[in-house]
C-alpha cells in the first residue's frame, strides 16, 4: 500500500483535495477529524484535556475549543503540553486506519495532515502531495470564514511551514486555484503516477 502525505497551509483547499482522493478510491485519514472525535463528549482526549487544562473540557460536552485555545496561548508551555496529549491519541487512530485500509486491500492511503512537516510525518510516507494556491486566493478564502481576521490568519501562518518551502519539498503539487475539475484532473494524474492505475 502506497502512503501519501497530503498537506497544505490554511485555505489552500486541502480538505477538498482529500475528498477528491477519496472519490477516486483512496483510503483517507483526516487528522483534523480524528482530533474532533477525540475532543467529542466521552472522547479519549476530553478527559486528558480536562485534567491538563481545567475549565476547558467536560466529559458530557467535550472540549471547549475556544477556551482551550485561549488557555494554550496564555501559557508558554501550553502547545507542547497539548501536543503531548493529542499526538499519541491521534497516532493510535492512524494505526487503526492503516490496519483497516490494508485489510480492505487498498492500493493507496492518504494521510491528510495539516502539519505534516512540522510534526515529522513527512518522513513516514512514500510521497508528499502539497496543495497550494496563490497567496491572494488563500487570504481571500480564509478571511471569508466566520470569526477570522488578518491578525488571526497571520498568527496561524507564523506557526506553519511557508507554502514555498512545502512546495519545494513536495513530490507533487496540486494547484487548487483553477476549480474543482482542474484539481480532480491533477489528483488523477498523481494516482496514475504512483500506482500506474487507479487507487
């Protein structure tokens, strides 16, 4: 089974591209969805977060992301402490995903990971696919989201590997600025290049 690491900065169209891979038959692991599951009421991450960050989670209601974000930003060690909780739990979910994909006989598995390079996951995949778009398109997409502003966007981008660096390290780059069908064509080209056929 060939494993693709799919990444891209905020607003680049990564989630849409992951869906296109899934529509072509690839097994897709969504790291953000895995975290959402862990943060849900009764989720494995909820109890740990409640203990490490009092007032930010409740077993009955799950993790309060806004409260957690504020708590993490107010504490210099907050990000590291949160990562120490979340990363092992996500890794367990990832291993279960791989086992299921192999059992299903999938030729291609896609790890949809926002911080692929930042967390070292790029070293554990067979090919890196970076989703990209011009900066003006990226900013327009992100600033259209509820609750987003220039300062928040800049703070997020400061924590991410720059798009130019990601593209330089990619085996394949998918440009999402030309619409869905153009992106679908690029996804199919990547699959063919890697498998010689479909996913």
